[in-house]
C-alpha cells in the first residue's frame, strides 16, 4: 500500500492522530472487510500505538462507526425493531428507517449514501455495515441459515435503499412527501415478504 | 438568471455552441421541468438562434436525452416491455432493465446514477425522465388515472433503483452476482404488485 514510500515513524497523540487512524481504518475496512481487519493492523498502518486507537475509538465497532460517520448507532435505532414479532417486523423496520431519515440525522445519511454511490471504498464500508450489523441484527432470530439471511437481507436493503433514493434524492412524488403511515402501507408487504415469506 | 451580467451576444456555430446549449438546457429542464421548458427558451438562455438547437439536437426529446447522457433511448429499450400483457409486465421490465445494466451501457448508467445522487439538478433531470418518459410508457395502457400511475411509477422506480444501487454500487451478495432469472424470480412479484395489484 505504501510500497516505495518511506515508512512513517510513530506519531505522538496530536490532533492529527485521530484523522490518521480513521484514514487507515477506512482503507483497511474497505480492502479487507470488517472481520479480517484488526485494530493492531490499523495501528500499524497508521504508525501509532494500539493504545491510541483504543483511546480515540474505544473498540472496533466504535472505530467502524466513526469511519462511515454513522449519525446513529444502528443497534440503538433497530433495537426496538429486532424485538418485534416476525410477522410485523417489515412495517416496524420501515417506520424506524423513515423516522431516522426524517430526523436531524438526515444530512449525515445523505452524505453517507452519496459517498457510497460515488466511491467504491465507501460502498464497501456501507456494505459491511449493512451485512455485519444491520442485517445480522434484524434476522438473527428468524428461521434460515446464514445464506438465507444474506439473501433476505440484500432484498430488504434493495427496497429500503431504493425508497431512500426515490424519496430524498430524486424526490419522486407521491413517495417523496407521503406520510410515514402511507409509505409503510405501500411498501410494508414487500419488506415483510423479503423478511419472512417463502422465497423461490 | 443572468441578471446583472451583460447579455451574451448571439454565437456562431462553433464547437462550443453545443456545450453552451446543453448547459442552458440542463439548467432550464432542472428548474422548470420538461413540459414547461421550450427550445425557444433554451436558445434564448444560451444566446443562440433556435435553428442551432434543432441543428445539434433535432427536437426537445433529443436534447433532453443528451442532457442526461442517456446511453440508450428509453423508448427503444422499453418498447418490448410496454407491449407485454399487464400480468407479466413486472418480470419483462426487470429483464429489460437488467439487460441494459449488464450491457456496454453500464458505465454511462453508473455515471447517470452518481450524478443524480450527488447533484439536485441532475436528480431533477432523472426525475423528469422517469416520470415523463419511462413511467408514462410503461403504464399508458393500464387502468387508473394519472395520479394512480404516478404512485405506481414511483413504487416501481423505488424497487428498481434500489436493485441497481445494491447490485452495481454496493455489490450486496447474493443480489450482486445473481443470474437475471433469479433476480426476476425474487423481485418480479414486487414490481408486478406495484404495477397492477390493488394498492391501499
């Protein structure tokens, strides 16, 4: 990655350290995925001591969330959804996602989506969040193996992401200004089918 | 729009003329929408004679397609779809859209989508295409009034756009590498419901 360039020396805990760690973490999470990336490896790439990484970001989850500038912790937003009965989880998920987008977090979410569509390393980061954190959380207690969960997760994501792009970026009416209840009535059956109905 | 600036004089047909016309057309289509934008108004804004606009772009449709750099004319791509029986139109549409994205047109489509997500005037142009050309074409012969068609069109768009983002940008597996037939089997019922099923 930095072949041919002189190795950076260890840095002291300056203002800049946080940014350097984030830059290395973004690179490695995008290249290797969440699982294969270690805090040690990030510290090495950034030329800092591992203790610095813990100091600024606590743990791998905290660092990862900072990398993609998530405006809210998915575990908090989705905690209520993950505990709903499976047969109403589609609409609960839609309500939670619409609530998040129509909140002060909206500009950060727009920036996150723009980043993912314009840069493949940003896309890789968002993919990791969706798969490792959001999908895992939502489907954990539902029947099916990991492959089935991945398939269902990617289908759910396809409808939710399309809703967000249509509503907040393209502003396609009437979806763009419809009440949450109306959107949930229209798209709920789709999300529910992807979560729990038998698939071909 | 150019208040306070000296009016540009009429331009002769230089290399630059085409770009100047395109720039005015993008601005006006985005600000006013397709219907309210006239070739005359574009020519005026660009400081060229209307004949120049016809010379470079033939008609309003041609100019509009050039504005958004559509890699294919939607009428050609969707001609086969619009003539299918209503009850199989969902899967026909998915096949056509996947065929287009997995063709040499893919880079241009990726650029089109990136533009729409990163710029609100580009988003406005894509919205115009979707509403005035694609949706109108696909739903023309189906029951329902204009408002119902708009609603159905925005729902269809939400699923198709989400599929494209998930498959070609985020590369969410297994959707990213699934065969067209598998994708159609999974998402076909959704698109079909949005096109023809009773909605709440």
